[in-house]
């Protein structure tokens, strides 16, 4: 019959093995990589320009100057799993004026795509709807948009631009602090681009009158300078500063008719909400600490149990006083 001390050593050995096993497999059950939670509450970023210039209609027309808000609203939908989630982003630009909602609307589009919850990369193409009554369009999705990788690097990322309908590089610029959070700033520059060469749209072309009474084609050009403010732990975009411009010009880019000038930044209210939310998202540090403790404690118990079992339990029993003899 095994001595009680040896039985106890075997029990310690088993407990240590269980702790080490749980420490090794727990990352598969409890994600510690800061991936995007599916329960985000604040998902709207509002960018505002007090003195934007827009046309009353999407195409050429009268320019008006008024405060304009540009909103990006993100929804997380099914199907979703541990790795990916379906994302729907609604982007709108509206004048803050005494007009009906339809008359205030400058631009609107809704995008749906599948996104990797850790890297922020799109998985497959996006479905885009830009106007009521027009069938949805499938657009190749390249780069990031609503989310950068968790723990984003100080490097260059390809970031999607809805007007361009494609990606453009965003270069690391600086790290700043706001609301107690560290934010990486990435600068994205899009040179004036003829949108008619990118995709077909009824507003991408127009017609100019020439001096001799004839006509010539005009094209919609778009440019942007944009700073993305990204939380350094979660990779969530919490602020955007952007200078946007569109105009109709000739084929070689000569400017003819202004369409949009927008120089905006995230409103304090929406940015503060997004930063506060980022702070509530687990970054995995707690789980990593628990895993480390389990592995260290389990390893120690394994060693103690193994030594006790191999020594017949004498180490755990301890030595009797120096004058006593050991019982057989």
C-alpha cells in the first residue's frame, strides 16, 4: 500500500499537470489579443466643419457655405464568429441648415463587408449602396477602415477611402495622448484623382461649354489629406481630421467648377465617447497574467509532486529529529 505522503505527492503532481494544461489551452477559450468585441455601444464618429462649401445638388451647381457634419456609423452584425464579423458602415454628409433632410443631404452611402476582428482587414468584397433606388454595387475592399490592428505598429497601413472606392497608404506620423489614452496618428494623402477613371457614376462626369459655343467633357476630381487617430491598444479609430475637396475639371485636371471643400475634425463629444469606450475594452493583459500564474504555479507543483513521488514521500514527510530513527 502506498504511503500517504506518496499519495499526496501524486495528487500534487496531478494538480500541477492540470494547472499547466489549463494555462496552455486557456488562450483558445479566452482570447487575449484585443480583438474587436461584438458588443460595442458607441460606434458613431462625427466630423464637423463650421464653414464647409458644398453645392446644393450632387453635381455642378450653386456653392453654399454652411456648417457641415460628416458621420461614420458602424454596426456589427451577424454572421459573426471568433475570428470575423459582418460590418455595416453608414457614411453621411449633411449641412446644418434650415432645410429639409433631403435638401441638407450632401452625400450618403452604406457599406457592408466581413472584417477580421483582430487585424481590421476586410475579408472579401464590400456591398455598397449610394442612393435610394440604385441597386447595390459590389466593390473590391482593400485595406483597413473602422479598425486598425490591435496594438498598431508605427508603420504604414493601406486604409480604405469610400469616395476613392479603394485603398491609399496612411503613414505613421506621431503618437499623442488624449483622455489618458495613447493614440497613433497616421497621415493619408490622396492627390487629385479623376474619379471617372476609378468607377462609373452619373456624377463623375459633366459637360462644359467652350468659347466657340461647343462643349467638352468634364470630370470629377477628388483629393484628401486625412489624419487617422487610432487607439494604441485596441486599434479602434477614435478621431479623424480631414481636408476634402472635389471639383469638376478638364481631362488634364484644370479646375473649372468647385463642388466641395470640407476641413473637419471629430467633435469633442463623439471623440470622448469613443476614447472612453476603448478604455473599457479588455486588452488581454489580465488574461495573460492569469495564464502566466497558472503556468508558473503548475510547474512548481509538478516539480514538488514529482520529487515527492520519486523519493517515496520522504521530502514531504520531512526528517524526524536528529536523534530519532526512521520507521521501516
